[in-house]
C-alpha cells in the first residue's frame, strides 16, 4: 500500500510518501529558487519521493521569514525561475507542491524592514523584539488576496498544487488559535470567526482556480493555554473540507513552545548557542555553561515517533478528503502503520530526506528499514547559519 501508485486531488503519485515542507535557506535575495533548489528537489525526485512540498514561500514582504534564503512568491517576476525549477523536477517523475506562508509575528522587522503583524497585539515568546501590529480588516483582506495571487502564480509556474501553511505559530495558525487570537470582531472569538481568514483565502483561490489542488497544513494540537486541541482541529478540518480543500496534513506545536515541532532524544543546545539570534550576544566562554540550562528550560516530550498520529486519526474519521500524517516517521514501520491502521491516507517526512534524499528507494528495495537520521535536530537550527544540510550532531569546526 505504501509504495503503490496513487493520486491525490488529481495529482499522480508513485507512492504515498510526501517530502514535508522544509525551509532550505537557499533562495536568492529576491526569494527566487536557483541551482541549489533544483539539485535538491531533483535528488529527492530521483530518490523516490512520491511528491515534494517546498520550503515555505512568502506571500508578502512583511511575512518574510527572519531565516536567510526564504522562498518568496509575492511578485510575478519570480515565476520564470520557478518554472525552470518545476520543469527540472517533473523530468524526474515527482510532482511539486508550493507551500505558501506568512510568518506573522514569527519574524523580525530588522530582517523584513516592515512591522510584524498578528491577529492580536501580543508579543511572541521567541521573536520578542517587536510588539506586532494588530491587523485591520482591510489588512486581513489584503493578506487573503496575497495568498490567492500567490496560488495563481504557482499554477502559472507549473506547480502541481499549493499548500497553505496554517501550523506552527505562523500567521494563519495564530488566527486559528484561541490563545493568540484575542479579537472581538468577526475575525476572532468563535472557531468559525477565527477560521474566517482561511475561508476568505479559500473563497478567493477557488474563484480563480476552481480545480487546482489546495492542501492545508494544520496544528492538531499545541501546548499553549487556550490554544489548539484535537477537538477543535477536527472542526477546522471539517470547515476546510467544506471550503474545497484537497487534503489536510496534520502537524502540531508552535515555535515559541520550543522544539515540540521536531522532536528528538536530546535538546540541541549547542546548535542553538552557535547560531540562533537569541544567543548572538552571549560570550563564547559562557556558552558551555549555559547549554545544560537550556536543556532543562526547554519543554521535552517522551514521544519522538508518530507524535501527531492521534490527532491525524481523529481528523481522518471526521472528513472524507485525504489526511496526511507527519511527525517522527523515521522507520518503515512508522510509515506503514498509520496507513494500515486507518489513521492517515498518506505520510510525510522531512528529516530522513535531509540525510538521505534517496531514503524512499532504500526502504522500497529493502536496503534499509529505517532512516539513518538520529533526530539531533541540528538541521532545524543551523539553517540560520547557512543552507539546509545534515549535521549529524556536529557543529562547524568540530570533528
């Protein structure tokens, strides 16, 4: 079942394994992909990925990531570079889906050159240099228009579909969360009101692109007080289906909760101290002393494999569109079990593809039954210092 040819919303796939959206820090200053993206995605396609979801692409300048090299899709001039990319990847047999995002308050005005924005005027726990501007109704509608226009550019550029990033504390996730959306107008309060921006985005996309595949990545839950819980995520999934969403990928967590999005056996404190902007002013002599304190302070989880499957299973029972499970799926059994149990229709992985772009071929041919990834999570941190790669627990200059 895992390796059988299939389709999702009309997208032909050779198996049920997605490469999950992963920021690569490889775009040029304008946000256009280049040779590095072409090499990476072509390697993933040759390695057997059923479909590839790109790293997040910004729909507006004020939603650009503070991480270097973010893809952008906010301007028509970017389309030719993307068209070259999709052509190259398609030659290797894998469909390509563009993830669209607005980082909201999880960015830095020092990087974007513009104020950060959010549904409510609440300072982020990590990106706390700025107190974000609360979006007006016209500002919300402008953002919805930007998402729809970016989707049109994606189709023109040859992408097989788009994915709306509605998870991990970025702008759309912040609207959906009762913790971060404190509005009292029609964009806040009830689940239906907090969902209204998504409804507006989907309405605009479906008006322009009636049959184009539009996936959504949502949080099944988070750890914030009054935040997302599985029961509400189920309701949001049902509303997505009613809006014409093609498929739902179920993730969890926000950046300010720590590394709950990408879990592992050990907090990557050394990597955080080496390159994260929050620690750039810490003297080098103090960093070895601070590392143990970081490990104590950051939240931990006992579950590092399949940690979103409970939420995915609940959502799959409530909707008729495909559900994609992601999060700690690192072995062949991890990938097969959700499909056999009926918890998901497709599976999505990120870190195993970073260390082994051909991991799908290795699993399918029986060469391996597990990824060589150790879940050190240095890859997630060190993209602040340069392009995406596997660090395998090492830091620059260390053997």
